[in-house]
């Protein structure tokens, strides 16, 4: 099974999760600027909310790489929201890409809120999450 990790980050919060996934399942984490060069049966896709939506670069990544994505497993951070699935599914559905029910989402530091998140507990949790997905 081929697995890939891609993420988008502005202040580094989601990169912390991406690096944890990468180290848990021994796959390199790359930014969404890096296209998929071969089919990923599972794509761990990390991103966050900025003004109630995912960044356009993330959406473009899905559209442009749709033929190389088996299934997306979302992960991400945000200050208030609890899931990235809605904006990701909207784009994925439009181009016929599957999105897994399972997802990891946690708080991400923003201004004076959620200092230090993702923290060690978040990193431990997403590491377990990623291992469970690939060993399913
Ligand atoms: C310009 C901007 C807009 C944001 N809008 C939202 C939002 O609408 N909802 C939310 O829950 N968090 C919002 N946040 C908080 C980020 O989603 C949060 O800090 C996240 O962890 C950032 O991840 P990153 O460091 O990987 O970019 C916003 C942050 C910024 C900088």
C-alpha cells in the first residue's frame, strides 16, 4: 500500500502534526506545493481554517492530483472549528476523490489562544491515529 503525507501550514501548527504522522508511519511529509508523483492509496492531508475555509492551495492540490489519490485522510488544527472534512469533502466530491470518515483534528495556537498547541499529547494522539489507519 502506498501512503503519502501532504500539508499546508502558515504558522507551523499543522506541520507539527504532519511531521508526527510522517515519523509514526515512516513516510516523508511534504507541503502541498509538492505534487504526487505516484498513486497514493492513502493520502494524509493536513490543513487548517483561515476565515472559515481551507486555503486555496489545498483545494488546488486535490484537484490537480486527483488521479493519484486513492483516499484522503484529513488531519488539521484550528482555533475554533472541529473538523476539516466539510471544505475538503466539497472539493474532493466534485472531482470524485474519496474522503475517509476517520479524521484527526486538534487545537492550534492562534494569537493568545491555545498556547503550545499542538502539544505533546496531541502529537502522541495523532501518531496513534496514523498507525491505526495504516494497520487497519
Ligand atoms: C488569518 C487567519 C484566519 C483564521 N481563521 C480561523 C477560522 O475561521 N476558524 C478557526 O477555527 N481558526 C482560524 N484561525 C486559526 C488557525 O486555523 C490556527 O491557528 C491553525 O492552527 C493554524 O495552522 P497553521 O499554523 O498550520 O497554519 C485563523 C488563523 C489565521 C492566521
